């Protein structure tokens, strides 16, 4: 399925084609938004030279491996583009799973569900409608999405709402996204003032559904595509000349990491398709394992490639420098030791046969 093929180059990121391309964050954001718009257009597959997003299988459909392959390929092309497309595809899957509104051709959806410490976003009923007020951080595609699925705290608990982004009261906060890595993902805070939202599912339905875990592995597929993009500098060097023993060892390590992760990703897709509704209760542990492995692979690929190639590509190859910076930021969406601790607790709650103990 997903391979660490060293012979097929990724599609060049549009803003880096040619020697006169702009490098600033505003130019990156515009280029990524243009690519996102092209891919989500009704004729996006033909016009954008990319995947037909309307044909991307839902997770658990029996073709999950194809879904992960699309996300991997987009991550290899451009992690910022992958971040926006992943959010759109995740929104489509969520709305299908919890019977929300249908995504219409030409719409561009995001999933704005970050819940860091702070007052956050609140939801209240006003004359039979739900109204959202407050601040939502990390809203990828804030200036290019037409709609978003947004989590907000209600008096009943956390709920998910579908929001039309263009309505009055939705305001991206200027200067709140100053990232260098993932600059093009356009992920500022967004202020909501009296914004009408349509509830999607019941309280906590967003987190309880099996697809939440499947979607987390889709993000890991994007990360691994980004790792493959970073590794391209090392693969390209191997095609041009014979490596010394040290460089060859780094190349071998990178190839082992990426091919092993590919195998795990493919197995995860098979397991999701075999139990899409998580009747066996293994989805959370699967997601934690795959995401933790993907994070480890990405950080080690960054390290191996940097040690093998030195500072040269980071200083003189804008595509490589951006791929490395983007991956270093995006993979931090993994919660590191917190997720590993949860995985350890889940493992400890299983009996010798690998089944959960009922205590």
C-alpha cells in the first residue's frame, strides 16, 4: 500500500515551483489555500492533478487502505495541504457517521476541535437555536473553509456543531498564527460572537464514535507522508552517488523506519475494515499504537536525514527546509508521553490473552 519508494518523486509544492517563488507565510498560505480550493472543487481531480476527494473511501468501508494512501500522498506533496484536506475528509466521515448535514460539492470543511486550557468556546440556546460565543484555537483553514465542525462546551457537556464560516460573528484573530513550520496551514484562533451552529450528534458523540480513533490514524498517515518528503533529500543523494558507510547506514535506517511504518499502517487499515464499529473494543489501543509509532518514525527520520546531509539542504533547499519544519510542528499534535501513558494503562488492563479485563 504505502511504500518508501525511492524512485517516484512527489508532486512539487506549487509555491516552490520555479526559482522566483515567494517564501513568506502569506504567500505560503495563499498557495496552500489555492491548492485546497482546487482539490475540493467539483472537478478538482482533473483540474488540480490530484485525488478525487469525492471518491476517497470512508474509514471502515472496506477500502481504508486507499484512504490512508491518499492522505500519505498528500503529506508527501505538502503537509499544509494535507492538513486541510485531512480535515475536510474527516468532516465528511464524521457527518456520515453521526447523520449530520451533507457536504455539498465545492464546500470546504474543517474540524476545529482543539481543547487546550482556557475559557474556550461556549454554546447556549437562544430562542430554540444554538449560539456559539468565545475563542477557538488552532482553526486550520480559517480563511479558506466554507464550513467547520466545531466543539463547544454547553451546559450539558461538550457538543459538536456545524457552522457556516462566512456568517457574521466568525472572525479569525490576526497575528494568532505565527508558526514557521505549518505556516501555510492557516491555523489561527477564531473568535465567535453570537454565531449560529447546528448540533451534530448528542453530547460527547464526537469523541465516543469509533471513527474518532480511525481518523486519528489518518492524521498519522499524513505525518508519514511528510517523513517521506523529508527523506527524499537522502534518497535523491543515493541515486546520484555512492554513499560512504555512515551515510549508507542513515539511509538504511530511514528506509527501515518508513517501510516498517507502512506495514503497520496497512495492517491498521485491515483491522479497521474488519471491525469498523469497534465491536471488539480495540480501536483506541490501535490508534494510540499507530500514532505513537508514526511520531517515533517521523522524529527519527528527521534526525537521520539531518545527520546524514548536514545543514546544506536546510539552508539551500527550500522544499526540504519547509518539509522538515512542517513535519516538526505537525507531528507535535501527538501528545507524546501522555498518549504513551494511556497506552500503558490500557495494556495493563488486559488479561494474558490480550482481552480487556472487566473489573
